[in-house]
């Protein structure tokens, strides 16, 4: 039999040159040595077969360009982009992202395992590697009223899926520390299958933190201070440096972008709105920002690719080297992360790679009776204070009435899955709203209907308008709906193209700002986190105000 293999000038045996794509004359990042090197990159099929000096019938001259490994987001909720997985991929890949590790617990809280199945099916055959983590906390806490629940028996088959890399963020810190049986069974199953376990423990420290880590929790994306990150890093956790639409921690954690700390850190967005993705970018935005703040470019790109692959045990990904996946970003400029083109699985990503059959949409889960202005009647109640740029909240004491001049407005969370009629009510400070009302069915993690407003009548109109759309976002003033965005996929996502979602959201934001909401925050993502009862200090669920530190209803 004729031998079609030959030896190149580096001494490496390769397949016939006619089978290979050669990226010629490029600078490229060696993530193993943190060096910028020069040469050719030879690709056969979906793998890199060599770097150095190569030739072949298919050659592309990238002189003056720089190649880096495809960027990876180690922790994202696709639902927070408000787009289908296909539309998200279209936007993210254009920004150099070739792989994401997604936690579908948002849609799981609404639809259970069927929601996870939708994300799996809708993210198949895309020019983006979409890995999942099995949602660990559905609901997120006993104080949440979700549409569905996933116990350890429901989690087991999800963990067995090869595209599921492990157990998603373990938000149930009290359950982990107390040895709750269902929590322990989920953790045990992940250990049995040698899969990763992500953490979620903002502010946890000392012996409690060590006990949490001893249970097998291997990562954390909730560090908002350097001291918190250093403690968790020193105890063996991987630190996910987050820069999303609501929580932006990169600058506070900037010292981690240096040796030796950078070796155990990766970049994530967690929650990212479509406008930020389209205008700022994805992981490329984080790389660009880090470099602008003085971070060595080789370190920034390594943390954005190789480190995520290492953290999740993605063997053969995250590097430009023989045998690795041919996921390559070609840059016009390293410092600004200006992207020339993207190769995923050895193929140039073009618009044609995003075509295909649409995944059938899941049924809606809106099941609530219409509300009236009397629904929002409230006198004495706690004030939940917002912290700019953070997900944390503060206890601002009691209030007896709405006081827009003192930045105190009314807040309500209405159960929308089972028709229970439960409505939690409180006051909100730091939002800036001066008139009207804002309602959204994106309300982490149970995704009930959350409404903030000055007028009870406007709050009722906003809530009913969202319910009539089977989910979405609405801005109301003086009895009129100013703008809306339907989110019929579980009340979380739109089937429309990214541009249309962005246009609708931009109009909603402008109306929200005109009603007084601070331009320093994302009006809707900020509001959506006020109902998440696993982050300090006070949260509002359908059951009422929760003191998350004391784990009690107030």
C-alpha cells in the first residue's frame, strides 16, 4: 500500500498536504509557555496536526495577523441573553467565542428537565461548542416558588449525558453545610461520574467555606473582592472572574491576572444582555478590558481559553498545538481583540453555518389570575437596597409608603407558574424610578413576575401586560404601555433575531431611564436579581422578604 504520509521540516509526520488547511505566516499564542510565536498552523478535519513550517494545496496567508485559541466562557446562563441558543451563537462566535459552559437552571426552574432538554436540542450542530452543567438547585432555596423541581433522581440522567460536564453552581450553601440528603446525593453522583461541581457562595469564609469546599465544590464565580477571591483560591478553588451585565468584578480582581494566581482563574460572563453582547462583545470584551488595564496579553488570552478547558477537563481544547481542536480566532490586533475571522472545528465560521431546522418551542408556563391595583396595597415593609455594580443588596430598614423623592418605590413578586396567588411585597431603594412601573418575567431563579413601581395602577397594568404576552418585559406610565418585549420561550427568551431583541430592549431601557431609573445600571437585569434568595442580604420572593444570611422570612 502506498504511504501518503510525509515528514515536514519540524520532523513531524503529517497526512497528505492535499488533505490539510494551512494558516500561513501567522503569529500565534503558545499557552504552555506564554509566548507569542510565528509559523504556520496545519489543520486536518477538526484538529490541528502541527505548527511550524507547512505547505498544502489550501493555504491562507495570515501575515500580519495573530491567532489565539478559541475563547471560552466558563459560566453563562444562555437564557439571560434572551435569545435562542442559535441566535446567541451567531453573536458570540462573531466575537471569538468557540465554546461555552452553560448552566440552564433558569429554564429548568420554569420547565424542569424539559427545559434542559430544549437547550440541549437547540444548541446541537452549531459552530459553537455548547456544554452544559446539570442544574443543582431547582428551586434555588426553600424560599423560592419555582415552576418545577429537580431532585437528585432527576439530575442523575442529566449528569450521564456526555455534553453535561458536571453539577452546576451549588447555591444551596446551607444544605451543603448541613448535609441535606438531596444535596449530598447530587454531589455524590457528580463525584461518582468524575464530573465537575461548580460553586456559588458569595461572602462565605472561614471554617464554613472550608467545609463547603471539602464537600467537593471546585469553582466560584461570586467573588466581588480580592480578599474573598484569594481565600477561595488558596483553598484550591478555581476562580471564575466575572464581567456580566449586572455584576462586573474584573477590575476588583485585577491582581489575579498575574502569576501564579492567573493559572487557576478563568473568565466568565454569568449573565449577559443582548445589547452588551452586540455592542461590547463577549469574552473578547473582558480580554480587551484586562489588557487596557495593564494585563499581559498572553496571560489574558490564556485565561480566556486554556484555563477554562483545564478547569472543566476538556482534553484537547484550548490550545494551538498538535492534536488540539482547530478552534482558532484570527486577530487583526491583539491589544484590542479586533477579530478578523473565526475557525471552529477546522472550518471558517460563515453565516451559512447557522442555518438549520428550528427547535420546537416549549409550551409557556404562565398560569396566574389577573391582578388589580389592590394586589399591591402595602404599608409597613422592609426596604431592600441596591448596591451599584453588584448583585448584593442591603437592609435599609422599614418604610410605610412610596417616596420617589427619596428613591423608595414599591416592589412585588407574583407567583406565575401554578396559580397559587402568592404575592411578596416590599420597598426598593437605589433603583431611581420616579413614576410609572416596570414588570418582567425574568426574575431569578424561579422566574415569577417581578414588578417595581410608584403607582399601584401602573403596576397592575404592567403585570397583566406581561402575563398577556406569556412572558416578557413591560414599561408603563400613567395607564399606558410605553414599550414591551415578548419572551414567549418560558417567559425568558425570544425566538426573534438578535437585532430585533436588542432594538426592543434598547427602547425599553430608554423609557426606563426616562422614568428615572439610574443609567448606571441595567434596569431589567438589576431588577431580576432582587428576587434571587441565595445572595446577601435581603431578597423578595412570592413568600415575602427573605434574610438570606439568617435564612428566614421577615
